[in-house]
């Protein structure tokens, strides 16, 4: 329970309720903190109270450090009283995905093997977020080792969807998405291999951004040159994602693929004129099965892009071989990252991960050479397509949120799927391309479940993706609809 100390701090806020404070944007919150309309302690106390109210039902935040958080909020207020702003995120609460190492804070990776693991270092993104003034309050739930887009594990259990507790929140950044949707956090980080920033954002009506590989440098990692896994920001609005990206992005020698540009560009205004911008509109990304309830919601917003001046045309790139490429390199990475753990802990690792590791063990140099050659051909084929179209727009996920008791989707519109990741192809095909992509709230299906739209941009044109996402958000405003549980 939140202590009396936090309730006293919350009680000082007379002009709005704690719940209202928790649903302000991060951009607005930090403005009010710096102008001293509210204190960092006020903001922290409100969010801790929100966590106390909703987290027992949602299990989004799995490690919580309220005393530490309040102490750091008090320090942020003291620094501000002396005229010192800690950074662009001064005093904002944040929780880190439980795959991200946090110094002195338990980091389990969702695995019983690491149930009591406490790192002695911070991941690079944690360093940067804290240096920008964000206050770490704990960790968010994730599936075991981030595998699969359904958030459950044997350490903490499952995290339901706040819009319908019988449905999944997606994953693997599921705890982050749920905490944002219910006002428990204004910002959260996540990571994305095959859709783990975008999928839960779509399922929970928040924004999840997959940057160009190298835009946000990753450390530590067992594969420093590997371009498929990225870390990125999540929030309720696009401008908050851009604010967060402005401090996460930028070069670091610990990441050899880091893009050398600073993150300053993302702190500027996102307003942009899209008159004449050519947009490729794809319903199925080349024939993938997509449930009609998803297609209907996304198609219903085509007019919103047209209202912005975009020239929207039905077109899609040839993504032949994307499935083979992704699955081969995913298996390679799982063998690299987890094979030693498997030798000693087979009984503590879920079956789908074991399957993926063992897929990696069977790969040989000839197979990897073949898929890498195909990846090069695919890159240039899509590069030429994107010379014609500035953006590709498509559904984020091929299905709406499904039953929380179902580990993964096995069939879509009568099409039987062969593995635990096949239902995520509308996301992981984009991962293969190395292009920046964002999930933005797009509306709700007939069952009241959120559906996101995926906006994909040209290579390294991250700012353009955020600008179009922001413009779409401004004309639709779906992000403002809270889950009923949090209203």
C-alpha cells in the first residue's frame, strides 16, 4: 500500500485530482514541474497512488521502489529550488522493462533462472533516461526473455489488457503499455525484435516507436552488431515519445552500429505539412491473413491521412523471403544468447524458447549466407519502393487482443499458423527491413478493443515518421480514450 507520506504529498494538489495529474502528457507534466505549478513530489505521489489502485489487478509493474522514488523526487525539487534543471525529463516517473539491467534493482528477464538477480550496472538507456532527470520507480512485466507477444511468465504471472481484463495486453513490452494506458506511468521504455514495442501499443491504445537500428544505441548485448533488436520509447502521445527519444538517441562507442546524429532533432516541433506526400496503403502486406475487425478499423482512417494532404495509394512492397530471413536470424540470436542457459536449465525455460534455441543450433554457414544474400536483395527492393512512397501504412497486428489464457495465436481467418510467432508477421517483416516504424492509436473494433495503425518510413527518417504519426494523432485523438477501469 502507498504510505501516509505519499497521501499527504498528494493531498497538497488542490486544483486537480491525482488521477487527472496522472493523465497529463509527459510534456505537460515536466513543464508544470519546471514552472513549479506542481512539484516532482506531487507528481510522484500521484503516480504511486495510481499504481496502488490499479496495479494489483493489472500486474504491469512487477518491482516497485516507492521510498527511493519519493526520495529522488524530493531531490529533484530541491535542485529546482536552487535553479538547476536535471534535464528534459526532470522529475518524471519511469519504469524500465524487466529485460533492461538496472543497477541495484532486481532484473529477472521474466525467468525463474534470474528471479533474484540484481545487476551491478545500468543499461545504456537507463543511464540516459536518468541523466535526463527521469526517476526510476521500478520494472515492468515482460514474457520470459521477451519471447512472444503475450505478457506472462513464471516469476510474476500474466498482465491483462486494461480495456478488457480477459484479453492479453500483447508483448513483450506489455507491462509498459498497460502502465501507460492506466496512468501509472507517463513514460516507459521497451524493446522490439519482432514487434514488442508496436504490438502492445496497438493492443493498449498507446504509442510504441521502433527506431531505425542504431538510433538508440544498445548496451549491454551479446551481439553488438545485430540490427534486429532495438530499444525505444513508449508513451500515450507521439510528442511524449519524441521527447523521450530526444534523450535516448545519439552515438555511444559501446554500440558499433550507433547512428552519429544526436537526439536533439526530436525535441523540436513535430508540425509538418504533408500536402502531396505519397503514402502506400497496405491492408495485408502482401497477402498475410488479417482479421476483418482489424482491417475495418484501419481502413476507416484512410480518410484521416487524406485529410492531411497525403496522396494515399494502394500499394505494397514485395517482401518475398522476409519470413525466412527473420526466422533464421532470430534462431541464430537465440542460440547465441541462450544456448548455455539451456544446457544447465532446460526445466526452467518455456517450450517455445527451447524450440527457437534448437532451431538456431541446426543452422549452418551455408544457410546463413543464403538468407543474408536474400536480406540484401530485399533491402534494395524495398529501398526502390520507398523512393516512390515516403511512407508505408498498414495494420500493426493481424488480430485484435485475444484471450489471455491463450499463449499465442494458432489460426487467423482459417489460416493455420506454424509457429508461436507467425501471427506477428505484420510487425516482424518490418523489423527485417530496418526501417523506422510506429504504432499509433487508430480506433476500436466492435468489441471495444484498441487497434493501432503502423506507419513505416524511409531508412533513418525517424523524424518524418514521428511527424506523420503526430499529425494523424491530432486529427483523430483516439489516444484520449482511457480504459474504463481507469476512468
